[in-house]
C-alpha cells in the first residue's frame, strides 16, 4: 500500500530552514509532536510552549524511531553532534504549518473546513457520520482545531481517505486566516456568527471578519462555500452563485429545513427540502440549534452525492460527543449534559430545549459562568433571565462569579433559585434534591 511521504524538497522549502546531515535524510511517512507516539521513519517536531519544551524529549523521539528532527535554531547546540538529519528553523510552530500544507497538497481527499461561533464540533461530527456511509472519512479528533491541532489533523489523513472534515477554532484575530491557509479547503462552512470570544474579537463584526477568512481562502482556491441564510451577517457574504450554496430555516435558501414537530422528550422532527425533494427525519439530538447543525451537514452531504437513505442510516448510528446534549434517563428523571462550554447563544438554545420538553413538568437548569465575553459579561449573564422566565423553567441553580448577576435578575414566585460559589456545595445540594418526574439540564462549564 502506497504511503504519503514528505521528501527532501518539502523539508528544504520550509521558510528559512537549514538542513544538517542531508545525506542521511530519507522520506518521512509521519510527522508528530509527541515523542511517545513516534512511528518508524517519522519526523519529530519539537514545539516550545508556556509549560513545556519538546526539545527536552527529542532523545526519546529518536529512541522510539524518529528518523529526523525539526528544531528551533536557538537549540541547535544541543543537537549538533547527532548523526541524523536535523532541520533548524526560527519557529517550529510555523514550520509545522508549512509541512502540513505540503502534506495536504499530496492528499487525494476532498478537504472540508468548518468554523463558527457555536455548533462547529457538532456539525463536523454530524457531517462526518453522514459521509461515512459512502466515503472513507477522516475528521478532527477532540478539539484539535487551533494553529497546532489543524496541522496535526492534516497529518492524520492518508492517501486512502476520500474526505477530510476539519474544524477550525479561534479566540484571537489571525488564527482562522492562518489555519485556513494551511488547510486550503475545497469546501467550507460557517455555522453562525455569535457572541463567543468577544474578549479578544471585540464584536460580532470582529467575529465575522475572523471567521469569513475561511470563506476567503476557500474561494481563492476555486472552492465552494455554504452560507447559513438564517444568519444576517453571513447571508450578506458575497460569492458567485456557482461557488456557493445557501441553507437555512428560511424558505428562500436552496437547502431549507423546518421543524414540523417535537416528541415528548423535546427532540425535533425535521423536514428538509432540496432539489425539489422533501425529506423527513426524526433527529435524536435536542434543540433547534442542533437541528440547524444537522441541516448544515445535510446541505454539504447532498452536494457530495449522499442520499436520503445514507442520511437515515447515519442517524440510526449517531452518537453525540461527550457533554454536548447527552441525555440519560435516571430512575424517574431525565438528565441532559450540555456542559462542554457555554456562550450566550448555546445557553439560550439550551433554555429553549428545556422549555419544549413536555413529559416532565419540573424543569431545572444548572448554570455556570460563560467565559471570554469581555466588558459586556455582566449584561450577557443577567439578560438570560428573560429566556428562563419565558420558557417556564422551574428551578435555577447557578455557580460562579458572573452567574450571580443572572441569579439576582431572576424574579417571580414560580422560580426557585439558589447561587453557589463552591462546586462541592452545589453537588451536595443537588444530590439531596428529590428529582422525581423532573428534567435537569447542566450548563455548568465555568471554572
């Protein structure tokens, strides 16, 4: 079986690279930054972070089979006597990205990039599951979606993969432009433009500028973008008609969806219209936001030749990622774990889900601080009280510094509320509750 390789040209073409012992160099078939995961004939890239220095583990990498090292030039004195190829650069993190781009250009796979303020991981997993019904798919594992994770995702893809679905994350300006250029997607999708990471991106317009760098890079390479027609900021993104597909719960979208019903546990039944065909699916994941993520995944999947039967088969096998709307029936109550993270959009969606569940009358929300919201953090927390009242949530238990403002904003005799500063006290309190005939949703993601 032919394997993908990085050759001598790929290495010496790294910006500013100098190769020592070039006669010893042979093509590498893997690239890794973890000395414990090194394979034979692989390149070990020594990265230096705030709390670690990969150069300290280069010896272990060599013992485990690394055939070449990529190091920062200021560390060369430690490795000058080695009798194997040593590549020195000014910045091994940037060099990792350059090598990943070289690897990407050798792939046979169609490359899909996904970002957004919320829902990008769920959409990535949904799309990968659907595409797996027809293709050999590689996807971003866990949350490897930053300037290091995206290159590692590319390196995990081989010549047998037909599609790569990569997630791109950001919380600072410049991260998406960088990772998008490394990835060079054939297809890209932005789930939405919300209020996440405002501490660094300042406003939704700042988020838009950062996220749409993925679209810009895709179009510059002749690729295709998928526009969320429900998002007013994305709806106005300019692209040639033949290079874009619109999707959304708006009927004007080319791939449109609507929730036609909910079951007693609040899970949606979704109708999707595309190419003059209507398809109905019982979606096993909670919430309108999840339904919109599913619609986004279906829009891309249909463009790649996926059938209605493929989609239905994928839903039968679907497993949600940990702490993202996972539901468990315990004795006579329902527990929904959505504690992976929290931002204003995802919390509002979670509150609405809680409100739609008809089987259980007693509805409990456990809420932790939403982080990285900048100067308007207090406002974003206190404004959630409105949604809690509208959705008739029975009880609200908050923990953290910022959720105190939410707790103080709650009013009305129908809501029981209590605020905690200590996790153990919250845990003890919850364990003492009689949860019979209730549903409890956890958005406790604060530190």
